[in-house]
C-alpha cells in the first residue's frame, strides 16, 4: 500500500470514530432547551399525602386538616409592595391614623402627569377596594371608598389596635390593567404583635369555615351546626371574596374566583391562587349570609 493510500485510509478511520462519538453524545446528552425549560419549576402536586381534602359535610371535624400543604405554583407576581407602579402613584392625605375612634382615610391615585385619576372600571363590582391590615397579618379591614369629583377617595375606618398597617388600593384604571399599590400607615400606641398558628378552619358568629389548597386552587366551604350553608348570598360578584397576603412583606396576591354569582351558593367555592414563593400566607375570606358580610381568617404554609 502506497503512502497516499495509507493516509487516505487513516483519514477515513478518524472520520468514522469522531462521527460515531458525535452521534452517541447527541443521544446521551439532554437537549439544552429542555434543561432551561425545567429550571426553577416546582412540582405542583407537592409532597404526597399532604393535601388535606375536606371530608363529608356530615363530619365537619374532618375539615380541620391544616390547609396549604401542597407545592407552590412558580408563575405569579406579588403586588402591593410599592406605592408607584405602571405610571400610577398612591398618595395618602396622612400616614398616621388615630386608634380607637372612627376617622376618615383619604387618598388619590395620580398618573404620570401628577394629576389625579378620575376614570375607573369596575373590578369585583366596585371601582376601588381599600384593604388595611396590620403588619403582623391581623386586624383586617376591606373598605369601598367613595370617589369625589377631584379624584380623592375617602372611606371611614376604625382601627382599634395600635401598630404599623399596610394600606392597599386595588383598582383598574379606565382602559388599563388591574393594579394594586401599597403604603404604610401608622397607629400610635402600645403595639403587641400577634402570631397566628397554621389552621384551615375558622369560627365566626356560629359559622365554621373550612379552607383547603390543592394544585393552586383554594377550596372553601361554609358550615353551620355541622351542615353546609345552602344559601350563601352573592358578594362582590361571587359567593365569596378571598384576599391572600404573604407573611413578612404582606405581598398582595390576586386571587380569582372560579365560581360566579350564577353558581349555587351552598356549593364548595373555588379560587385560583398562585403563590410566588414558599412560606407562610394569611388568607381572608369574606362571605355573605343573612344580609351580613363576615370574614374568616386563615394561616397556611406553602412548602418549597
């Protein structure tokens, strides 16, 4: 065999070896796109056997399982952490409110030009939702202020406990997106923080309210005397209104009801809740029965 022939044969052999190695590498290695697509995702099913499903309504004691022991959904954006967002600003008349007696809380929403916004769209049957809650996750108030012609919102409020509060303005500007802005207000006095334990059941005025969480859906059932209340009344466009706040920074989560006013008021009510991070959350469910709106409070732990 001549020198030229030997070199050609050697080149062919090298091509076969490196070509085979490339093919094996493509089969064995995962695709980069698949790796990137799974980064940071959390199994929405969560740890096995921790979903805490409600039992029969004839056995309300079975509802007492701690709520929220399922995985957090990875896609969400916490709101209410800033007083300025999307070109809108929350401006309050004061950052200090008195303790004990009724007072008027006033604020405005201004645009990029500094002028007060006067055009709003209905969101959950109201133009503006004002929520005040103390920084330890207690003393919850949900108010619906009145709008004056100059763009000032006002609502009467009575804060009986001293401490630092977070005030949330939740609204949809006309032609814009739903927005939640937040500011701190202070109530002078002796502040004694409270830590609420994790619990999925709450008693109020003779009612027992049960809450469970599974795959990002919050389920609530209202009972009285061991039986499901069959005739809840519509409130803010549904048979319940749910607010979720993250412990620590009180990040405001937008929770959407899956059942509207046309759904039977005595059935289990479902809400879509996307928790951006694991941790402890406070949930406040408002429901209407006998023409009275009551609030049930819950604490749940969302694991990593």
